[in-house]
C-alpha cells in the first residue's frame, strides 16, 4: 500500500479556480445591470466570462483526481467512505439550503413564511439544487454515491484506461452537442419522465459532467507518469495554451458576431468547452506543479501560506459568496458614477467578494460543530486539550 502524499499543486488550483468562480458570478451581476443597448460592453464582459467558464469542470476534475489518488492504491471500505464524505458535504447542503431560503425571504416581496411553504421550498431545493449555486454540491453528492463503483471499475480495467478516457471524452462532446444544438429545439415535456428530468435539469445531473470526474480519476491512476510527461514538455504546454486561447476567442467571436448567438456563445454546456476546459485545467494543474516545487523557498512562503488558506476555505467561500455578491450588487446599483468608473469597479468587486467570503469561511471553519457547515471538521476534544495544555504551561 502506497503512503498518501499531499498534492500541494491541488491547493493552488482550488484557490485560483475559486477566484475565477467568483469572477464569473460577479461579472454576471454586472451584465444583468447593463441595458441591451450596451453591445460593446456586453460583448467584452461576455468574452471574459466565457473564458472563465471552465471552473465547474475544473473542480469536478479535482474531485475525481483527489479521491482516486487517495483510494486507488489503498484499502477501500465504501461504508466508511460514505460516512466520512457525506458528513462533510450533506450537512452543508442541508444547512445552506435553509439559509438561502431565509435569505431570499428577507429581500423578496410577498414571501410565504408559513411552515408548510418553507418545508415545501426546502424539499424542492434539496431535490433540484436550485438555490443559488448549490447544484454543484448536488452533483458532487451524486459522484460520492457512485464513486465506489467507478473505483472498482478502474481497478479492474487497468489495461483499458486510455480507451475509457477517449470514450468518455467523445461522449462528453456528444452530450454537449445535444445540449447546445438539439435539446433547445424539442419539447422536453413529451419525453418519458426520467428522460425529461435528466434533460430539463441536466445541470444538476452527474451524467452531464461524467468526463470530468473520469478524467480526474484516470489522471490519478497514472499520476507520476503524467507529471513526468508534462514536466518534460513545458514549452509544448505553453504553446498549446496560447493556441487554445486564440482558437477559443475566435470561436466566441464567430458565435457572437456571425451567428448572433450571444447567449449560446457564453454557455458552459457546449462542445467547445470540453477541449478548452480540459486544456485550461491541465495548464492550471501544471502551474501548480511548478509552484509546489518552489513553495518552501523563503521568498515564496508568504504566498504559499495564502494559497493554503485559500485552498482550505474554498468550499466555504463557495457557500458564503451569495451574501457579499448581493451586497456588492446592491451597492453598485445605487452608485451614480460615470461608465468608466462603473466598469473599473469590477476587479474591486471581485476581490471584495473573494476576500470577504474567505474571511467568513476561515473563522466559521474554526468553530466546533459550526465548522461542518463549511465542510471543515473541527476536533472539539483536541481543541480543549490544547487549551488546557496552553493554560498549564
């Protein structure tokens, strides 16, 4: 059995990708503030937000990679796995659905505060993950359910990993093709109920993102080999990155300007996002590898400490973000400033949402029991023992 090794490169990925997540959500709020006549502004923000739409796929890749690195070469007990993982994700899912419903009720007019209405709203939210961005947590829960079966399959099919990867990639392209070009033009209510559910609510269904979990898992199974492959070809990585960015923006301009598909051009679920998101995810991962090799150097230590904090609080940041987003949007809407000042506030707004969410997640995560709400397990007994020891000394 191989000894588990901490992957510091994943810490950098989590912190940076979460910053990109909040950038997407912040810019989306600015887009909602703009009138349709502001075509140039909408085009620019649409291009930026589209280029950042790799984030959910990247996090799913990380989830698959980390779990398979942890368990692929280790003794695995499904019940123990489910108990551990669900305690850190189901509890936040239950709690934050309630919190979000109450939060919405505080600023929505004609909100029904009766117990029956609240229970109905909560039950519906748990089933469909439609409160703010909790769809992602619902998809992750589904992945935890099927993970033991995927682990068993990849262990048994060692010789076929490359075939599985390619097949999963092709399937993902096909699913995204259906999502962009086919499903918008058919009446989904005429489909059988299970199929209708999986198509109408496809953003909350694991099959929609199957490639990202599988890709992370297969990379984990051959981790050292893939690391060595990338480290020997760093120039090729950056050349591919540059070409990929250029092709992506060319596709965006084609969709927006030629085909007049502004909304579809910004969509996460479209074929072009599959190779693009994979490329960006691997480049961020490769950057994480380069940083991990330098993180203990004296000049890098302050940044490395920040990366660790950003990684540890990333899930909490994700859950807390609706509150600073609402505060940011409300404040900006009431500011009567020239357009150039308005748009220059976007990076300030992103940083406000990011660091305020991080601050809250950091301190909530340190509180016993309450820490579970942000996915952090705090050992109360250990805390008490440390406190007694410090007092005695």
